[in-house]
């Protein structure tokens, strides 16, 4: 029986920066290999600039980034729809969860909620998840969330200057929008 953690998603706010900073720094060892933005020298200023950009992008409907929150409000990670292609109505779906909340179904539930939000609140038809073949936890998350594995793209990701093969998964809107 799958346990679904009680989490919620909400768009980033400036006041999230300290919790985001703390979560990222406490999780560098696990996150950095696959998300180069997360590094030991990450500053509050860098994250404030990123959050400010995400707030503007959300308002402009060019990206939709969310915090993942525990039932008690604790910051658990982030997820979002970005790299939006308005012509083909598709977007990249990304996610990360702080180390202390990993292996508890948080990312899987966040992805499920984000997919539902994306299809209810945008005209996107296709949400793509692109994961390094070496990122076992993220591959497992995509599969458990119900994404369809479509194949492996050779040298699709560039992480720390090195090309990585990546598995492409998708969620597609049912019916005709």
C-alpha cells in the first residue's frame, strides 16, 4: 500500500528564501550531482534573486515554480514547470526534495499534485521529465508518480561540464484541450 504524505504546493514567496537556503545547504551532497545550482557556496542573495525571478515568471505565466511543504508548513523542497514551449504546449517538470525528507514519497506526491495543477491551470498538453540515467532516486520518483518512460536520449544533460544520458518521461493531457 502506497503511503501518500500530506504535503502541499504553493508558489514561491520572498519569505521562503531562508528555508530554501537551509534545505539546499543541508542536502548538497545528494542534490549537487544532478542539480548543479545546489552547491556548498550557495548564498542567500543568489536564492533571493532566483525566487524574485520565479515570482515574476509565475505572474507572466512563463514558469511555475512551487515550494513543497509539509502539513506543518516545513519546507521540504521544490518542484515546477519551466522551459515552457508555448508553440507546442509542453514544459519541463522538475523536482527536488531535501535529504531529510527523501525516501518518504514526498517527491512522488509533489509530482502528482504538480501534474494535476498543470493540466487544470494551463493549456499545456505535455509535461516532460528528463532525468540522468545515474539519478536512481529521481528515476524511481517519475515512475512511481505515473510518468510514461519514453526512452533514453544520449548525452541529453550537461552536468558539471560532463554529458549524461537521460531518460525522458512524460505526462500528457487526456483528451483534446
